[in-house]
């Protein structure tokens, strides 16, 4: 079911509605603005997960001399805290972003098949 | 006393491993069930295809995919999930969890970075294929052709390898056949009539149901095998951990069997190589999500989604699915190292575990067969998806665009069928005498495809100033960079890092070639875009601004 996007249904931090008649400029598509904001959130999540996971595993999981093997819930502890916990955390963050942050923007109407509506256009 | 008992147990496991497990009737029955289910799904899909125009129905499922279909099929897990990846865990140990760790962000990156924009743009342009999306967005037929050629080339290599994997699986389904290796680069010795028979049967089955149902047939069979794989892995992990005496004991036993490197980074390797040094650990945290969100097969699925809510729901469904696949699979393979420590070929790990762990269960043979049929299903689904993408590229972007723009629906249907049959025959012919280093070529093709399309896809979605020439430069630069690094690596010696393969890249500064490909793609795409004529404002506005028929009534515009 497509949800119709209200022109004010934009992330508050990026909303900026301009009148077309005043500025003469076209209004940026709300889906684009929301998608860009959400993409930055996703990138931040990605980078945070990468930095934490790789750093933790490098510090505690790479073989130094006389390293004692410790376990947490059956996993080597460095795997549990360096991979399993971040994985669960990312799942939670993904859930929050997808259900509560991402906007249900309308994808818009579908264009007619370009090959039915235009003359043939060879290279 | 405990040590002696453990030694006896290990000896018992080794004897089992030495025998190599044999398949039973169960696997054959399970494969037959998979094939029947796939053909049935293909027939169902055909009914949906008939509801609208052939092109949109056959290649895009009428843009009606729901969250489950998108989530469980967007990443298009191949047989590699069940064969190559377990082999790595068995070989190198717990460090592979970090190697695959970036799958924790694959759901959110796969859908959250570009999902909504791709879905929107494909509707605004009316695009049915990825090359068409590029063509319409940048108003460049040449760009469309370039994208089409690249996609068809890369995916053809990947698909041909999957045909071989499918043929091997069919061959070993015959009762009493000894499981040797399910690897795509498993050697085929001389003239092997069972392999050729398996190849023919596999080709007829997959091409057949894809021909009938098109994109939806590919998606639904992918969904079906994804569910089977999930259930199979869940069952295996519940059996494997107790059999190994618990996960902690499994690790301790595996360390005894191999060395301390099995439990630590950079991973265990008898030849002393570092499987995952820090540079590669960083690289692979970038690699998997990047190749995921830019893969042509994945993007087509996003184009086919129903609405934005489908994309949102797909994210958490895929999160749950990945959690249920990858971490349990790692646990199974660690247990395998304890239970069957000396497998001749590490690709045998899942088949051997499946047969061994279920042999005492009621209907154990059938259960093992269903588990072993999961990689078969994965291979079928991958081939089917690639067939659709390749056929759509050739039919829509070459035949309909260039050769016969006035083509009727009947002509398009015949062209699609003809293309799929031709591609299937080509794949069979190429596998009669399989190319040496085929698996290596597959890996290289995957890297090239990723490096070619990551940056152009982002440019397509978010950069107004991007030009057709800039995008072409980005595609070519990415592909050439990866190609060059592989060529240098092939000519040079073993760097003793990463996976031990015959055809390996040159790891410049220890970094995966894909990253260099993306860097060069970014530089080339940016510079060429900036120094070429900007696209027409009106054209750009169509893709980036609110369209006139979507404007709210004037009284709701805030002054």
C-alpha cells in the first residue's frame, strides 16, 4: 500500500519548504531529502560498526604470545564482544531506523513504458 | 582419563571422515522435490506475468514484490553460502566471523542507502532493467549499452560457474555416490557421463522454469530455497553443538586438532599464511555491503518492490535471516573441525556433517537430503536470477531498444525465451570442458561488477551534477582497476595473505582490490563529470524535484 507523502512529512532537521511561486525554483523531492538523510544515518551505522568491530577484534583477538583463550556463552570472548554483540546491536539499530526513522514516502506514479511512447531512438 | 576418552572419540570421528560419507536415496528424493516445487512455482508465476505487459511482468514481476520476497532474495545467496564459506571457517577458524562480520550491516545498507531512490527512479523513468535506468536517468543510449555489456559479461561468468556447481550436486544426488567436493572448482576427471547427465538435467530444469515464469519464478524459488536453507542450518546447529560436546569444547578440540590460530586472528593456516590481517579485515567490512547494494540482481528486486513500506520491512526481516544463517553456520563448521578434523577437501564439511549428524534420526536420510538440497536450491535460484537479468538486458536494452523498437509482445516473448535457451546452451557447452580457473574468474567478475557499479549507482541516485560521461568513466575506471590488480596478482607470487586460491589479486598495501576500484571509480566519475557539460536542468529536475502532478494544492504550501 503506497502511503502518500505529505509535503511536510520530512525529517524536521532537513525540512525546508519553499514556495514555487516565490523563488521560481522547483521543490526538491521529499523522498530524495528523506532518502539522503536516511543514507547518512546508514553510513554512520556502517562506519561505527566497522570501527568498533575491527578495533575490538584487533586488540583482543589477534594472536599475541601466551594469549589465554576465554569464552563467553561458548564463543571466544573476543568474537562474542567483537562480532556477536555488534551484530545484535546492528540488528536493533536497523530495526529502529527501518521502522521509526525511515519515512514511508510515496514512490510516485509509474511512467508509461518509454518504448511505447517515444519514437525509436537508435544510438 | 578424560584425555584418553577424548582421544578415542577423536579417533572414531576420524575413521568416519576417512570413509567419506555417502549420499542415500534421501538426497535424490529431496532434489526431485526441489525441482518439482520450482517448476510448480514457475507455473504459478506465469499467471501473474500474464496480468500486464510482457516486459514488465516477465522481467519485473509487475512491481509487486512484498517484504519477504525482497528480504530473503535480495542478496541472492548462492551455493557459495553453503559451500565456499563453510570451507573457509573449517580451514581458518573463528576469524572468519570477522571476515563475514559486515553482513551485520548488509540489510540496512542494501536497502537503506539507495533503495527508495532506485525504486522511485525506476518508476519515474519506466525502467525495467538496470541499464535502462542508467540510460533514462542520464539520457544516454551509449551508457545504457555499456552498462548492459558489463552486466551481461560479468553475470555470464558467474552463472556458468553455477551451472557446474548444479551439475556436480545433481551427480552426487545419485544414491551411493561418495561425497567428495561440492566446490565449483572441483576437478572433473576426463569424460564423466554422470556429470554430463547432471549438467543436462540441471540446465533443462532451471532454464525451463525460468522460461515459464520469468522474474517471479526466480524470486519465488529463491524464497523457497532461502527458507529451506534457514531451516536446514537451524537443524544442523542444534545437532552439531551437542555432538561436539558444546561450542566451547568444540573450539578447544579444534585448537588441539589444528593450532591456537584456529581461535584467534589472523586465522589458522598450515602454510603460515595470514588469512585476515588488519588491512583485509577493514577491506571486507567494506566489501560485502558494497557488493550487496550495487549488485544488478539485488537492484532489480528493489525496482520490483511494491512500495516504501516493503523496503522498510525487508530490512528487519533480512536482519533476522542473516542472524539465523551466518553465526550458526560458523558454529557448525567449528564443531565440524572438532568432529571431523581431517577432511580431504574442506568443501566437504557441510555435506559430511549433514549426513553424519542425521544418520541416527528417523528419516535421517531424507532430512540429510533436504539439507544437502539447500545448496542445490541456492544454485538454481542464483542461475535463475542471473538468467533473468541477462535476458532482460539483451531483450530490453539491445533487441527492443536497437534492433526492433516496434517489437510486439509475441516477438518480445520469443526473444526472451530464445535468449534464455541460448544462454543455457552456452553455459552447458562451456562446462563440458570446464575452463581452468573458472572459480577464480568468478571471484574476479564479482569484484569487477562491484567496482563498476557502486559509484555509478550512488551518482545516479544522489548527484545532480553527474553526467553520462562521468558515469561511464566511473564504470570503466572501476573495472580496469580491479582487472589490473588481478592481472598483477596472477603474474606475481603468493602474498601469503587472504584466501589461498590459484588466481589471486595483488593486494596493494594489503587492501582488497574492490576498494581501489571504488576509489578510482570515484575519482574518475567526479573529475569527468565536473569537466563535461552539465546535464540539462529540465532533465535533472525530472529526477530530483517534485513533479508537477505531485504538488499539493496551493493552500498547503507553507509561505
